[in-house]
C-alpha cells in the first residue's frame, strides 16, 4: 500500500533516472491535461512531499498522488510494460529511459509558483528536510478530543503516514486507535516512533514493523481474526474515519491496546 516511504522511494528512483534529462516524449492521458506537451523541456528533479510526488520540468510541476493503486515504473524505451497500457496516465520519455505512471489517483500539471497551493497544507514531512517533531506533536495535540487513529492519518498534522503505519504505531505504543489524542500517554514517543519506523523502511522494497522480512512483517495490520504475535489474543478488525465515505480498516489487539 503506497505510504510516505513508498512515495519517497519512487521519487528517489525517478530522480536518479530522470534528473537533468531532456524529455523526448510527453504523453499525458488525463483529459484535463491531455494537450500539455513538455517535449524538449529538461527534468530538473523529482521529489516527494508526504504521499505526494513532484516532478519539476521547466516552469511546471507534474504533481501526482498514488492513492491506493498507483505506481510509477521505469523502462527502457520500447520494452514491454508490466501493467496494461489502459492504466497508464502519464508517459515521460528521454533518450534512455521511460517513466510510466499507472493508475495514479491524481495527476496534474501546475505552475511551479502554484506548488504551495497543492501541497502547502501538509504538516511536517516525516521523510523530508523540513521534518519537525515538535511541530508535528503540536499539530497532533491541537485537537485533543480526536481519535488518535484519525489524527495520525491527517496529513495536515504530519505527512507520510497511511493505514498500515496507523495500525502498527497504535499497537506498538499500546493504545487503541479510538483513544482521544489528549488521553494518549507520552504522545511525543508516538511521534518519535513514527519517524523511526518510516525512516527505517524508506529504502526497503518490503515494509516491516516487526523487524522481520518474512511473512511476519506486521503486528496487527491485515491480521484480523488471527492471534496477536505478542499475547495470542485474537486481533480485532474495525473501521475508522471522519465520515462514512472515509472509513478505513483498522486492526488492534484488545489485550495489548487497552
């Protein structure tokens, strides 16, 4: 599932392949931007901002968000793709490499001077040069009555966490995801652990929160109905969201997270 570490890794790989290269093909398959052609422009660099990916091309920023199913792939020009062509939303090609964005939840072309309008609302980026643990904590505590599971996913508080990290962080700190933020003991340790976990995973192709790289990579996420790895109690599964349309699966151990 794409979270901040996945996007960071995508940006790092794309930047290594594309930075400084001139576009020889620009095929955008999003209706609102289908007529945009940046062929001949130089790709200055690619960076991540939380779960957002920003490609700087000339005077423009190509802003994408993977959402649930999106991904960027790199290919040699003319080679076969690993995903169907009808899922491609953007094709950016240089003399040596082809970058294809599949099933992107968001893709837009904006002016570089409008970049702050797109991502300026985000809180401190867990994997960015602006990471500020004190500010992230202050943001989290600004609404003490809000469930901690919702506050952790709010990208305005801190940018980069997704559903997997939400469940795993709450388990590792021994708090149910429905506990109000103001009742969480030592919330600064929750912020510290969030940074440690996502930083440890940023260069791994397989995310782990248990330290294991086999099938036991998570403590509770995706393990509803199975025994807790720590105490053996059956892991519970529920839904949590600010609205009915924003409900997301959550998992917790009723014994370890009292």
